[in-house]
């Protein structure tokens, strides 16, 4: 089978081996096919957010085995180095603001509402959560329950490999 288009929305940061998925996408695409990736991106807000710290802790605990949050950006960079003919068109059609207290983000992680918590074994999850909770308490102090604004964008990347 080969496909004209592969669409991957909020996928690459969830899989254990994003490079393997990338190779599979390239394998099943027709020569003139396109990959369309879509994901959210935080563009402004607290300099170190609970979400960013969570991802860093998980990467440290897994000894850099976890895919980066923006695995697609890394894969695109590698692709362009290996394949100068690859074309990437990026659009950011939607921007929105959220107002959330760090304690709410911490609660979402604690309750495993975030997709990047689902694949972690319980023991690893608990170890990471303990580290995150200690960091958040120290970093935010009495501002842990104070809502903060962040801006986000929806990023669409259209990729052709030849």
C-alpha cells in the first residue's frame, strides 16, 4: 500500500520511538505524497512551566529515552540535514490564551489527564511526580494557586520529501 497523504495530529510526542514512526510514514507515502503534522505549541507564559518541568524530569528519569515534546521539530531538522530536497511549509492559523494556576497543571498531571503521563509505568510516574511536586512547591511558593496567562498556537506542518 502507498498513500498520498499521512496525517499525524498530536502523535509523535506520544510514541516511544518517533524516528521509527517517521521512517514508516516515509515508507508508506507515495513518492509525491505529503505528511501533514499538527500539534499545539506554547508561545508565551511563565519562563519554566509545570508542563516543561514535567517533560524535563521524565526525560532525566528515563535517561533521555522519552521523545521530546516537539519531536516533529527535531525530526524535521534531521530530515532537512539528510534530505535537502525536503520541503516544509509551516502555518500557525490559530492562537489562544489560557489562564491556569500552576496547581491546576500539577493536578492534571497527578490525575494522569495529560497524554504524556499515560505510557509511564506507575513506579516511574510516582518518582517523577514527587520530583515535580517538590520543584513546583519550591519554584512557585505562595504563587502556586495564582492563575497565570499563557499563549498557545496550533502548528500545522506540511512536508514533502522529494
